[in-house]
């Protein structure tokens, strides 16, 4: 049976495949309605277009729920019927922090993809997830890059990308889809535990804003995030260009005179790229401001800044790292 969700999903997947062939795909499953909708839509797409895709599934169990073992068995039985391969990771050290749990999930996904040569990770994130992530990041004092991190497509490293083909669907869209096709969604009681911040955002804050401030608040936030993502990508691309023309040909160094001519936003992004590209580490905002202050002061000719196990030295026209 064909639905309007099939139509938009098929268009998304065709655009993805046309722009970059997908050789091997790892589908991240939570067991909830979003991931089951993703499984159904993807299987319908493969059947409709007779695609030959190397697909496997992965589930990460944080053991937050008393019935987590039963949920794992449910997923295994569901995919066994369809003769699909699934990997199960069970976190032995139970963490309570949502942020820490998210970091653990992504570390496992990226490492598993690297170990088994998967080039693409697909998740079931929706526009509702994007709004909730934005609000959480906003309360933590995020940057525009962090606020728009949950995008349709993102390159995780040189070998692996993550794709979210449901990112423009709302949770209510997928709830309707589950009812339409009677998908065996596992009821997750942890979604109603209010010691988890995301649940308060989902069940209290967003309904409150929608009721008393703006009836289509999610739509408006999504529009803001869409515009912000476009502008953020523009700044990011210009920062990459600046990094390429200002870096030293042989040494780990940047020509800070070239960087000084640019806007503060480009200076900060270029320095972040410089450090991350060479050491896979992110600079704190306070240390980043210290570097920018140092390179802007023409009176400071020779200066050394120590950071972790590295030293940044301002010498002549260059900012060296050693």
C-alpha cells in the first residue's frame, strides 16, 4: 500500500543514491516507532526499485529499562522473519547522563562501521528529534554549529557518513504510519520518566509552547533551524577555504596575518578546523578567544600559549604548533 510518506521517502532515497552510491549501509534501530517506520519504508523502497543494497542493523541497549532484554528479543525476532542481519551491543556500565549515553552510542556506531567497512549509517531521527536536540543544546549554551548538528546528512569522518531520511517527518506522521500498517512497536515506558530532560521537553515544554504561545511552534523552530543550517554551512565553507590558503605548506602553522583580516566568526572557525584537522580535538571557547586575542595584538611579536600537551607559538607571520 502506497502512502504520502512513501512518496517523500522514495524521493529522498533516490536523491541520496543518485548523488552518492551506497555500497554498504548500517541501520541504527531503537525499537520504537521511528526505527520500525524506517525499516518498513526502506524495505518497501528496495522492493519497489529492486535495489541491491548491503544492509545490516544495529541496536545499542543502554539497559535503562527493566524489559530491555525482552525488547532486544523482539527486534531479533522481527528481523529474523525478514532474514536480516542485526548486531546487538549491550552497555554493561549503565550511565544516567543523556549526553554521555549519546556519545557512547555514536562511538559504537562509528567504530562498528569502521570495523565492518560500512560507509553509511542511517538513523530514524525525525524533525521532532531535531527540535528537542536544538532546545537541549540551546540550554547548554551551544554554538550555531551545535544547534544545527542534527541534519539530513553529515560526514562523520573520511570513511563514514550518517544519513537521516526521516528528518523532515514529525513524530505524529510516523505514529499514523505505524497504525496504518500495524507495525509491532515496542512500548517504551522510559519515554514517560521525567528525570530524563528530553521527556520533559517532549511531553511538557513543547505542548505548553504550542498551547499558550504559538500553535505551530514546531514548524517555526524547524524553519529557523533550516535557515540557520544554510547560513552555518556558508560560514563553514568559507572557513575551510581560509584554512586552505592560510596554512603552511610543510609545517603545522597558520598565517595569522591572513586570518586577522577576516571576521571574528571566520577566525574562530578556521582555528577550530586547524586544531581538529591535525589533532582531532576541539578548542574550548575561552581558549579560542585567548588565541584570537594573541594573534590580533601586533605588539606581541613572539608568544607561546600552552594547551594540553601542545604549544602554540606566535612567530613572525605564523602561528606554529609543536
